[in-house]
C-alpha cells in the first residue's frame, strides 16, 4: 500500500514538473517572437503552418484518426480564426512594446473571461469576478499611465487577451465533446487559412516573407516545441493533475516570461516602478482568483452534500 502511495506521489510530482516546464516553454514564446525578424503576421503564418503539420505527424505516429464531422470542422475552423487573430495581436504587441508589457497585458484574459463566460453560459457574473476585474483594471490603468510610450503595444496586448478569452470560452464547450488535440489540430489549420486569406487580400505574400536561417530555427522551435509539443504535454498531465493546479501553474507564464526576457534582453526590458506596481496588482488578482473560486466551489459542494 505504501509503495502504491509513493508511486502515486512520484507520478503527480513528475507531472507537476512537466506542467511547470510546459508553462516555461509557453513563456519562452514571447522571447522567440522578439528574436524573429519577420512581421507579426508572417510569423504567425509560419507558426500555425508548422504547428498543424507537426500535429498531423503526431497523429500519424500515434496511429490515431483525426476525422471529424462537418459541424465540428466548421466550429473548429471558425474558432481557429480567433486563435490566429490572438497570435497576430500578441506578436504585434511584442514588436510594438516589450515582452514584459505584452505578457502582463495578456494576464487580463481573466478579466475578459469573467465578462464573456457569464454571457456565453447565460449565468450571472459573481461578485468575486467583479472584484477581481476591478483590481485588474486598476493594474492596467497604472501601466497605461507610467508606460505611455508603449500605448500601441498595450492596446494590442489587451485585444490579444480579449481574443484569447473568446476562443478559450468557446473551447471550454467544444472540449466536452471532442479531444483537445483534435481541436488544436483543426484550429491551427483554421488559423493558417484565415491568416493566409488576410495576407492574400492585404498583399502580405511579399518580400517581407523572406526568412533567414536563424529565423527558421526559431520558427521551428516556436511551431513544434512551444506550440504543438507543449500543447500535447499540457493535455497529458491533466490526466493526473487537477484543473485547479493546472490553472495556478498556468498563471506563472507571465512571471516566467518576464524573468526570461530580463535574462535575454537585459536593460531593454527594464520598466518603471509604476509598471511593476500595476503588474503586481494584475498578477496578484490573477493568482488569487482561482484560489477564491476553488474555496467557493468547495463550500457549495459541502452545502449540497
């Protein structure tokens, strides 16, 4: 019995380590976005192309079918447009500001989800969500006030968070009836088609698509390790780790990303005291929210019992 418990703890600890490594890899996405020299749109076009091709290879190696019905395909394809939009805005924000500014703005996904989810599921917004949202708004205000030279990057970062909250809420419904890897594969494909359509209309297939050898190395890392590989790893650990622990670990992404940005880019990532005050308020609210929600759900479960 003791051996079984020890083995169970080992599996959980191993999965926790894998989860945090995955979150660090997600945080590294911003670093690669800053290092790659092509525009945000071209970067995303390459990323999603590499991601859905590598996921197709993954299905092939696993011997799994990725066939879906017409309705599911349309749902995934349309949601992929939001995924592509999110990444174009995300990398656009990095190129217009800094990795640190973008990652803190992306943390406002919690605020937008708190607004969108009740509308999507037709339920009332809780007082706790309103309170957390107010703290995040205060943090965003401080960042706007003290980092006014990065207004474009902040706006793009907030719009990227809004797009992420939209497709995240949609996926929370889709994943109840479909596998997460299947959803990811078709959404990557959808994102590639939508971004391709935008580039075709806007004349994006031009000289700007010339990618250096170094850029290709970064893009391959971004499309395989940081996208499809990290996604598959995140899904696999969810079999052993609770959604609550996954949510808490995921909230470490901006912190890991900011630390990596300091390590790679040094002084260019140094911000004002007002930025860090705003960042602490936003990240604090983002961390506290799942803890409070977990406690509230726990009390409700006790009352129901």
